[in-house]
């Protein structure tokens, strides 16, 4: 086989890998359930204010989004004491904790702390957050530090300009797994508001 045959073979493998990556990400997003909320208003041109009901979360603190996502994914596909499979509910929720990141999966409706399957991984905690109002600013592509900070700053400025009181630290809603192709990445910087 000549150099052109090897190059064509490597190119073909690369195309297959990229296509598989894209299709796997599409399947995850397509099969996920979206959490219910009500839009209660807008602030300026870009910010939406939503009301969320009580949510039950499976959360984990880790060195990276990838490792937290992997552990939480295993939990919802049956790595729990009940071997129960649960739907993935979007968005994924994450926030920085110093050098670490905390990621949460929203559990499907009907699960509460007292009836959620117990994780086998002791780093995963089940908790509930009460009904709350959240302001969000959406953006596409990877949510790296610079993109997150840019959009967090825009959300913070808009809230300050409209004299809206925040009730929490800022966090990130993600609507695709951490390493999805950028074209599939939809994110929102969010914060609880009064």
C-alpha cells in the first residue's frame, strides 16, 4: 500500500470517529427529557426569567466536568443500589468550587431524596432544591472559562442595570454532554433572583 492509500485510510478512520462522536452526542440530547419551567418575564433583550418547581438532584464534586459527567451518567443508567435506569434530564447544572467543579443531574419527576435510588458511588449526593426563580442568558459553543465569564458578566450587568437582586452564586446550565461537538452545545449562565 502506498502513501496515498495510508493517507486515505487514516482520513477515513478520522471521518468515522468524528461522525460517531457527533451521532453519539445527538442521540444523548435527542433522548433526554427537558425539565419543566415557566417563563415569567424578560430583562432587557437577552435575559429570560424562569420559575422552576422543586428539583431533586444527583450531584458530585470532581476535578473535571468529564469525570463528574461519567460518574453521574453511570448512576442514572443503573449503577445504583436498585439497578434502576432513569432518563437523563436536561439541563445539566455545574458551578465552580475553587479548583474543583460541582455537577448535578436533575432526576426525573417523581424522585425525591427519600425515594431516589441510592448511589453506589459515595461521592454522589442526592439533594433537593426548592422552587425558585432563575435568570438565564444563553450562548452556544463550548462553555470554557472565558466564554462563561464573558456571558456571566453580561448577565450580571443586565441584572444590575435593571436593579434585580440575585439570591445565589452564578452557575451553568448545559444542554449537551461536556465533550459534544461545539455545534451541538447550548448553554445558559444562570442565577437565582428575587
